[in-house]
C-alpha cells in the first residue's frame, strides 16, 4: 500500500482542550467511525500517552469499515517521526486525539498545519472557566490565525433545559468561535466506546439524535474543504431509512 498521500489533500482535524475529561477521545473516535462508514478510510492519530483511542481501535471488529490507527505517543528509535505518522494513500481525513495538560509550545506544534480545530467543552463552571482561559491562550499565546484554521466548539455531554447548559451556551455565545454542535449526555457514547464503534454504527432507532449531532459536526468540517453544494451529510435524518450507510452518501 502506498503511504504518501499529497499533503494538500489531507484534512487534519485536531481535537483540542488541555483539560482532561472533556470528551476529546469520544469526539475523535466518533468522527473516525463516521468517516470510515462514509469512506475513504480515515486515520486516527493518538497523541495521548494514555492511549485511549488506540485501545478503542483494538476493540473494533474487523468487519467494520477500517480506520488507520497511529500511536503517535510512542517513541521509536528505528523510524523517523514522519515515517511513524504516515497514513495510507487513500486517506483524506486525519483526526488527532490530543492529551490533557498541554502547554502553549506543544499546542503550537500540534496546530501549525491543522485544517480544523475542534474544542469540546462540558457544561460545568470549572470547565467553562478553564475553556475561557484556554481559548484566550489559543488565540494569543499560540497565535492561532482564525483566517487560516477553522475553529469550532462542541458543547459536550449536555442535558436539555438545565442551568449548566444555559450557562455554557451563554458563555460560548460571547466568543467569536462558532458552536457547531451540542452533544447530549447519552449512554450511546458509552456503548459505542465499549464496542469499538461510533454512534453512527448503532441502530438508527436508538441513536438517531446522536447521529444528527455528529452529522452537524461533519457538515461543518466538510464545508471547510468543499463547495456548499457538495457537502454530503444532512443535518436531519429521514426516519424511513433504516441504515446509516445510506444516509452518508
């Protein structure tokens, strides 16, 4: 298999928030599952020494659409870093799962060639305060150019009609960064993680609402690289179609 795709054809999607427990791995693995189902094969690059994305990938059945995994947190003396992080020729999407506790220089290294940065934020006072400082650092210390890198926020593990959600959305509305999706606090994400799949692989009757939310994220990401009329995912799901694979094309 050739392993040298044109760099200009790759969309590098960085899942970034130095606070632990905000759902970076869940977002990364669900995006990878979505892209795998739609094709061509995506790459999932795990930069977190905890290796949660790679453990999830190990659980994934061989009959599922393939995802190319890269354990980027592992250091190898036999090969260069570039060779270690190579991806298949067919790959067009690279999803990068990042660790907690990153400092500004490390963040800068991660995003210097990013196409998109997704920031998952949870609806708690601690998470909101942390996100405020992090986003300020991202725009100032890391010198992120919003003209060259599209940045979107994903409200994660939310519950409808709660004070915490209202506080989170009020805070996010004060920023110049769009909120592209609101993911609910659902056991579907837990089940999917245990099985090495994404919510898009679960039965439609069970996970329709979660699939719609993931479709909103993918539509926003696709809009970064495609003319509007070519964007594939819909933001609503026809309930008469029983299979997710029929909804992705």
